[in-house]
C-alpha cells in the first residue's frame, strides 16, 4: 500500500510539474511578446520623430525641430546600445525550453503506471530539477503576464482537444 501511495504522490507531483510548465511557459511567452514589442517601439518611433524633425529643419521650419531630432536620435542610440529589443530573446528561449519540458512531463505521466516507484521518483526529480534550472536562468517577470496567462489557461489555450486529435489520426476520405 505504501508503494502505491508513493507512486500516486509521484504522479501527482508530475501533474503539478506539468501545470507549472504550462503557466510558466505561457507567462514567459507573454512577457517575451510584450518585451519584443516595446523594445522595437522604443527604437522605431523616436527614429520616425527624428526623421520628421530633421526633414522639417531642412524645409526651413523653426530650428527647434533640430533639438527634437537630436533628442529623439539620442533615445534611439541609447535604446539600441542597451539592446532594448534583446530582452525578449532569453524569455522566448526559456518558454520554448519549458514547452519541450512540458511535453516530456506529459509523456512521463502517460508512462507512469508502467514504471516502478524508484524509476518514477528519479524521473520526477530530474524533470523538477530541469524546470528549476530553466526558471532560475531568467529574471522575474511582472505579475501582469502571469495574470494574462491565467486568463488564457481558463479559456483552454493549452488544452488538447480529443476531436482535433481524432481528425488528425483518422483522415476523412
């Protein structure tokens, strides 16, 4: 009875890890998407403003437009130098790694009943350690991305549909 209970607890931990991977990967994808957008916006719009202001100066408009152009150019140069659009890459990378881990956890859940308790425990510990390593490699993301992910999860964004799987496995003729 104790071995069965331990096996059940390990399956439950695997289910928890699967859920953790779901939420964390979706949170990182949302944070990466936002970071990518703002990273590009902080470069693109000041560059447009600088160009328009320079054009106005060249068309004999008030020379104050030259100051606007200089300030906007400084913003673009600073954002480019600091790598404003590069913050998204590690988040996107981790989200992809968590997605791969999520699939591995799902497979282990399917195979769990075939595994003895010791093998399952080692597998769960290894998967949990991998999850911890991925999460530890990133800076914390704001709560708003987690809340957005919660809403997406409530709407079933990561759920598998049995109907769609049937249509893939059994093509209609």
